[in-house]
């Protein structure tokens, strides 16, 4: 039987998970699964319907009407919401904050974790999120908890927005990041936490290349190769 490798990356908002995971996936020729995009897509659905995001009962009832799926275009993940490609609509801070709220509901998590587990059974994947090492892929071949100080994470987001020509305020970005950390780490179900067997990588003073190299070494040490 073909060996399937799974790599799990968790960490707080802005730690660089997607940049790193995407590059490691490219080098290993693994499929990259961005689970945050799934939580964002489902939150977009509720927001578009004008639903009260704080109303867990209503949101949980509506979950069965939402279909989230992934497709790949030249290796780049596209997220489909009831068949519509919403990839370009989910990157706003508003959708991120909405996702942080609705991802705390068990009905939402059950739906998406099931889908994520299925994806990981089929091929070599590197998956990032908040609960991948702890809940979605507890038997992953490599688990990494990627973090950086809130100050550094805010500065990275700020520079990203500036590069896109968008106006941004560093202090409010840092505030937003801290709020999101708090919500993601203190929710009742599957809070963001480092899995016991995850390797902690603090990227505060590391370059992207250094972090990628660090993960490639960890993967090699665990016999993960294509
Ligand atoms: O990684 P991101 O910023 O795209 O994630 C958006 C929100 O989705 C995040 O604040 C918490 C939630 N999320 C989650 O609860 N579990 C995951 N595996 C991924 C994201």
C-alpha cells in the first residue's frame, strides 16, 4: 500500500503558517490544505445571509445548507462555497473576524473537520489551521506549532497591506490580532493550543527561508520524502 504522509501546522493568526506551508508543500510536492479558508468561506455564507453571528442555534441549523469544497488551479487552493469560487472574497479582516466567531460552534467544526480528515486520507498533504495537530490529524507524521510575538505578527500584516497599497493602522492590527488570539485560544471546543508532540518554532526573528529550511529538516528527520 502507498504510504500517505500528513504534516500538521498550527499557530495563531499572522504567524506565517500559509506562506511556510505553501512553500514546503511545493518543495515536497505535497498538497497544501488551508483550513482557515474553509472557516472563512462558511463565515462568508452566514454574513451574506445577514445572520446574527452570535446566534449559535440559527447558525448550527443553517450549517447543513452549506457545502464547502476545495479545488486546485495550477496547484493553488481554491475554496468553493456551494459551488461558487469565493477565494478572492475571503481575505478581508471582516471575514477573518467572522470566521473566528463562527468557528467556535461545534456544528461548524464537525462539518469542516470531517472534510479535512477525508482529504488527508487520500494524499500527501500539509495542512494548516488551529486544531490540526490536536484534533484533525492527531497521528500526523510531523506536527509544528508556528508562532511569533503579537508585535511581529502585526508588523507583518501591516507591511503586507501596505504592499497591496491599502491603508492600515499598526496599533489597531495588533489589537485585532490579540483579540483573535484570545478568542481562538479560549473557545470551549478545539481551542488553539500546541499539541504535546508538536515542535515549537518561534519565527519572530527568522526569515521565511530559515523557517522553510527548518521544516524541511524536521520532515527529513521523520523520514518524510517523496
Ligand atoms: O488562519 P485564518 O486566519 O484564515 O483563520 C480564520 C479563523 O478561522 C481563525 O481566526 C480561527 C478559525 N480557524 C479554526 O478555528 N480552525 C482552523 N483549523 C482554522 C481556522
